[in-house]
C-alpha cells in the first residue's frame, strides 16, 4: 500500500511534468509555426525554441528521477543514464537562458562601450554558434562527469567489500557532493553573466528614465516598457534558479534519510522548467497573443458544447 504522502507527491510530479510539456511545447509550436509562415528563423525564436526543448528534457529527467525514488528502483544503468540527462539538460538550460538574457540585453539597451557595440552588431550571427557550442559543452561535461563519477564509485564499492562498509558509504557521499560542487562551479559563469546583464539593465533603465525626465516627456515609452519586461524575465530566472539550486542541495542531504522528503523536493524543483517559461510567455507579445487566442478558442468550444447539451 502506498502512503497518502507518496500518492500526493507522485500526483504533483506528474502534474508538474504535464505542465512543463504543455507550456514548453506551446513555445516550440508557436515559434515553429511562425517560422514556417515567415520562411525565416529570427535569432530570438531560435533561442526560445532551444530553451523550451531543453526544459522539456529537464522535466523528463526530473520526472524519471522521481520515478526511480518512488519505486525504489536501484538499477545502476538507469540511474547512470538519468544522471547524464540531468546534467546535460540542466547545463544546456542554464546556458540557453543566459544567452537569451544577453541577447535581449544587447537588443534593448544602449551603451557607448566599444565591446558592447561590437557585440550588438554581431549577436544575430553568433546565436547559432553559441547554441551549438553550449550544447556540445553540456554534452561533454555530462558524459565526462558521469563516467568519472561512476568510475570512482566502482572503486569505492570494490574496496567496501573488504573494508568498513559504513566508512566507504561516507566516502561515496563526500565524492558525490564534490562532483556536485564541481558542476555548480561550471554553472557559476552563466549565472554571473545573467546577474551582470540584469545589473546593466537596471543601469540602462535608470539612464533612460532620467533622460526622459530631463526632456519633460512621459517615462512609460516603448523603450521603458521593453526594459521593464526584460528585467522581469531575467529577475524571475535568477530567483527560480536559486530556488532550484537550493532544492538540489537539500535533496542530496535528505535522499538517504527520507524518500518522502526527497520526492517532495524533486516535485518542487520540477516547477522550475515551466515556471520561468510561463513568465516568458506573458512577457513575449507573440506568445502572449497566441496564448490568448488558444484561451478564446477553448472558451468558445466550451460554450458550444454547453449549448449543445441544452
């Protein structure tokens, strides 16, 4: 018999997974339809599609991990593959959202710095190279870390047959935490870049607002609105990213003590892949209009069905 707690958290995991697939799949579908209609792929749409696909993968990886916890299925090959996909999707997602933040920072803000102007002119042509490069980097990091991690685990396990088992388990936990810290350090660079872009957004908005006040014009012009929307998108990513990492560390410390707590934490972490995507839909005018059209169509269908019943 399953406890009520496990049933609730498994239902929450499935609910989060379906929401993640629905929201990010919507982003992919809308942008792909728009690209087919216009017969071109804008750099911003390419980044959004790449980010949405990586988040679909992250949702699948988190749900898979919850399934392994839920069923107490300790199959080394499945855990190993799941670890690889978690690292791959987590790393690529972090880099893709950072590229998106930098892209909109370069498009919206204005600075006279030579490097900024050089990047502003070339960012459109650099997008594909950046996306492919970060994907190759994430794949290489995921493969290398999982291979090295399980190589050390194998050595520790073999020594544990002859030595003190409890001592070897403690060494294994320390080794796992060391690999996690190493992965976090590699994710530190995109996080710092996002913070820098957010800080420069604030500086650019302050300068723009001050200039508007000196010219005795309204402060809510299109440029100001673009600044504010971009800042909301970047700030929401930073907050959700920090909560995701906090949950990740709490999960590692509670994994062996309480499976129920581990499932709860992983369920909360699964909010990240679709939570920020919802904010991006509300922030992006094209996606927001498409979402409103879908909402109107659903309401129309519901009214039609209701009239048929009457």
